[in-house]
C-alpha cells in the first residue's frame, strides 16, 4: 500500500491527521512524508488499527490483497470506495493539468 492509497482511507475515518499523529506518536508534519511513500510499513498500519479500532483488512479493501470475506459493513465499503474515487480524481487532475489535448487545456483555450 502506498501513501497515496492510505490518505483517502484515513480521511474517511473522520479523525484529523493531527489527532491521529498524536495517538500514534508521530509529528503531524510527518504525514507529508508518509503520504509520499510508495510503501507503507506494516507497523504504521498496525498502530492505526489500534487507534481506529479496525482490523488490518480495513486498509486493503478494494485491492488485490483484500480477503474475499470481510467484516466491513456495506456503508464502510461505500465510504472506502468514495475515498478511492476522490484520490483517483485528484491524481487525474494533477496529471492532466496543463497537458495539451486535455479537458483542462481545452477549457483554457475557449
């Protein structure tokens, strides 16, 4: 799991990054480095599980690593997927910004 995948999952919990940082013992500014990481360490996920009262499966829903039988409610699954959609929309926006032939570039030309 990458930091880019982790961020929307944490957002859906409704707990601020500052509060989570305090509870797991990191500096709030440490999130920037974590969210840029290509590989989140299991120890961090375990700390988050403890603080959020979640099983590790919570972080892998919608990925190839998720077990087929999960304890997540339909609402939790929906919230997770909404977070994934938001992350993808942001990534698409960032990647297509100012690229020739994209909708963003075409809107500027009008």
